[in-house]
C-alpha cells in the first residue's frame, strides 16, 4: 500500500483477504476510506457478504 488512498485492485484484495483473516487497523481504515468514495467497491463488498451468507445458509440446509 502506498499513500493514503488505495486502488480498487487493492480494495478488492483486502475485501477478499478480510474474509479469511482480521485485517490490521491501517488496512481496515484504508479500505473503509476507499469504499466511502468508490461505489463499485462498496457493491463488490456487498456481493461478497451476500455470497458468504448464502454459503452459510446452504451449509445449514445440507446439514439438516
């Protein structure tokens, strides 16, 4: 990460990595700032969350 504003590519990477691990404070803040100004990255984060929720429901459904 260089500078205070990350690119969409970096935001995408951090969004996906954030699914697997807790991001350090600096990365979380950079990602939050980027999403405040980038509609596409906000949309991508919502899509990732939707897929996570759908996967969890599917696992619960198949276990029953």
